[in-house]
């Protein structure tokens, strides 16, 4: 069975600081990995995904994530936080069934 | 622009009422999904459908049913609403691809059961 663990339900950073949101997964097959973002009162929007190939994946709004098989991790980073990055972020894993298993989410706060 | 729409943004119902949540996608996607989102629990899959008239249970199907009579429409039904079904409900769709495809989400319906 697949599962996702997001460490830290809340993360706070100052504007301009590094953003690091952690995600570890469990999967018995090569996983597909996703990061989604949810702004207040909206649905989820894809930030980036890893399927195969290059392990460093770049997404929208300056975010990137690195797939590390040995660590079963897919942490999300952004070099410099912006106020508009304040949102909830979800990591998800999928196998070959098109279903997603989501983590419990991390709420990012950005302070001026 | 791809689009998934949900019939209501906010809904208030009484305990015991039958509740219908509608979802429509305009992308000709085969797969459609219903999730509920609760604080601290993330998104949990209620039901999904790989094709018209086809449905499969997700992780938390109890108290819910679904209907998919047309490819673009996927309905979630609460047969007899209860207060523990107060939640945010999200619909999503994707192409059938054997994994790796982005799911497109609707804006959500916040349901309150009194």
C-alpha cells in the first residue's frame, strides 16, 4: 500500500527566506509523485510532478522538488518566499491506477 | 482552459436529508473522483469512476453513493446526511493513463449538515 507523510502541518517563513516543505512516501512500485497547492477557498492546483527521468523537477511559481529514491523523499523547495506563496501544500503519490494518495498537508505562512 | 465545475460552493442541509453534489468536466476525461477534505486529514478518496456507469469505492465510501450516467458528469449522493459529513468536498478528473497524469480539481463544495 502507498502512503505519504508530510512533516510539519504548519511552516512559517519570512518573505525572501528559503521555503522547504518535507514529503516522504512509501510505495512498493516506482511511484509517481506530485505537489499540489491550495489557495484559500479554491480547489487544488498542480505545482509539479515526477514521473520518470530527471530527479530534479521544476514547477510553477519558482518551486522545485527532488526525487530521492534512497531516502523515499520528494521535498518541495523555493529559494525565496513571496507573500503570495501563503497557501496549503499537499504531497501525493500514485502508482499505475490513476488514483492519488495525499498527505495531510502543510500550511505555509509568509511573514513580511 | 480546462475546467471542472461543482454545482454549489456552499451548502447547508439538515440531518437526514438526501444531498446531491454535482460535478461536471469539459475535458472529455475518462476518470473522475470525489474526495472529502478535513483539517489535519488531507484529502481522502470517497469514490471514483473510470468510465460511464462504472464506479469503485475509495477509502471512505460509507454513507455515500455515486452516479455517472454521462462521461462529463459525476454525482456524489449522501443518502441520509449526518453531522459527521460536514466537510469540504472536492471533485477531480483526469485522463486514463496508467498513472502519472495531473488530476484537475473543481473549486469545492463546503457542506454543513445541521
